[in-house]
């Protein structure tokens, strides 16, 4: 039988790696909660128009990368390519805006799907953790959202990341800038890649993001957003940067940063980190301020602003691994039981259950074996203690407990085991 591999661009996440993914999610949830966010879980499958309307038909994500198909009822549905659109749809569907307590603050995590060419750090199914803060327009919120991303990365152990920021200005500034880009690139478009021809038509801002080296050269001389910004947008941007300074969050201004999705206006940002081995997995976080998404679903105009970001969990994980940030995260167990003899196996089965009732992570083999093999197994499972007993011990209702780090061994009465574990594991700061 030929083996079946996972679909191209998808991957299995197993054991230690899966634990780290859960840890990233947990650490992020705690940080988000500390900023007043609540979790939201929206469907992975949405009507295609959710993304057509919100994410923008001019973006590569919507034009080329969506997993869209007709369901059995002939409805066009799409596997979400990002989290923002679904959250905004949900806010309108559930009238979550019907509250005086603005802004709405939601965080999420889950799989997203993009039909991209798989390469280092780029998958077709990947996971995002992200936030959306909706209904209030403020430089404070923009800066706070960036602070939330920075805090998450700090909690995960990152020390050296590069935060890039730019402003796309308000709508009028953006339109004026797009016009300037149209006329500049219009004159040289014949020298540019076929994608840029399309970008010029749909959204010339996107050309600034082109990865073709020859095109990047031409982008260098293009008009700059700064020259087209309204006074209000300039001030708002400066205010946000001043707030980042106050929070001691370092950043770098990059006037070619335009982001790949259509809904952004005013500040946009990305976080990058080159690994110690020189690998560039791409941005680990991207986000910014947006307007006009709620309205595309019929939501109230006066609340139609937001700011948010999403991080790619695969990229965060790969970097954490290379940076040695997950070495101490591997699952351990408190005790591995080592029964010597058939009767002891029977007892181990009940003892494991009893100790788990006290909250300890305990494992035991289901048949007896050689002591040496059991020690090797305990080591592989990163057990802290080995609890060893044969029929002689059981007759006396005692067990031998060996600390696998110090190799100290002590005789402990079975009835005193829960207390012994509490004392002993507590000493390492590891108890219940
Ligand atoms: P995005 O920049 O398209 O933004 O994606 C966010 C993050 O997802 C990226 O920074 C990257 O870490 C990760 N990512 C993107 N594509 C891939 C891929 N093919 N494989 C692995 N990781 C990937 C958004 O999705 C916006 N919804 C963010 C946002 C929320 N803006 C406002 N609110």
C-alpha cells in the first residue's frame, strides 16, 4: 500500500511540538486577558463573501490564495484565510456592538488556510493567534495593541525582534498617494512583473510590497507616503510613536510597509526576527488599524474602526526552537512506577490511579520488565521520581522512591506517598 502524506503545505504537530503550540496559545491568552480581551471562536468555514467584502478583492489573499469551493447545496464557502473578517462578521451577526462598553476586545487562535507556495515558514494550513479591538478610534489603542504583541513575544522569551511601523494615512491621504503611485508606476509598468500590472490596476500600494528584486529597485524611487499624509494622520502617527516610546517599545519606521490585506488605514506594523542560524521565516506578526469592515456586513458606521494583529504560530515556534526557548518546556511526569513481578503490576495500576487523584502526573508499565529498561523509560519520559516495588516491599507496604536527578533513594510507606510527593516535589517548586 502506498503511504498517504499530508496535503501539501499542511503538517502534523506531534507531542513536544504540540505541547509548545498549546503553551504559546496559553501564554498569549494570559497576556490578552491581562489587557481586557475575551476569547472568541468563529467558524473556520464562512460564506466566501465574508472575505470578498472584508479582506478585500484587491489583496493576493482573496484573489489567489483562498480555499473556496461549492458545498453540496451549491453555496460558495471558503476556509478562512485570516481571522479578522470572521470576527467582524460575528460582531455584526451577534450584535455584539449593542453595548455601551467600547471598545470590544476579542482574541482568538486557530487554523487558517492560504493556497500559497509552501517554503520556509510558509504553509497552506497554519495557525494564527490574534486580537481585534473594535469600536473606538484612538492612538492609545493602536499603541496598546502593539504593546500586547510585544508583551506576548516577551513572555515567550523573545529578546531581539524588529518591530516595523508605517502609516497608510486616512482615506483621502491614501487616495492621493495611490494616484501618485499610479502615475509613477504607470510610466514604467512595462519593466515590471505581471503581478505588478494587476496590482497597478487593483491597488498600486501593493506594488511597494513586490518581492521581485528588479521591481524593488524601481520601488526605491517611487513617491513616499509621508508627502501625501494629511495633518491629522501625521499627528496621529506621531502620537502613536510617542506612546510606543513611553512604553519603551523599540521600533523602526519603514515607509514601504503596506501589508497584504486591503482593510488597513493609519498605522500598520509587522514584527520580524532573523533566527540565530540566519533563517528568515517571514514576519512573525502583522497588523494595524482598519476602518470600514463592520459596514461591509451592515454594522454601525459610528463604530466602524478597529485595530488588531495576528501572529503565525508555526513561525513563532520555529524561532523559539532555534533560539533555545523551548528547551525547558518539554513535558515531564512526576513519577514513573517500576513494579517488579506480576502482583506488583497489579498494585502499580491502582497506585498510579490513586496518585493521579492527588493531581500528580504518574505513569506505570502494564507488564513487568527489567529494572534497567524501566529506568531508561523513566528517563525518556523525563520523570522526576522513580517509585520501585516488588512483592517483598508490598508485603511490608513500603516502596523505594528514587530522585532521578540526585539519585537519592529513600524507603517510604505506601500510605505516606502522597505527603512524600507533596514535600519532595514542592522542594523543587514543582508540586501541585
Ligand atoms: P497577515 O500578515 O496576513 O495578517 O498574517 C499574520 C501572520 O500570519 C503573519 O505575520 C505570519 O506570521 C503568519 N502567516 C501568514 N501567512 C502565513 C503562511 N502562509 N504560513 C505561515 N504563517 C503565515 C492577517 O492575517 C491579519 N488578519 C492580521 C490582523 C488582525 N490585522 C488586523 N487584525
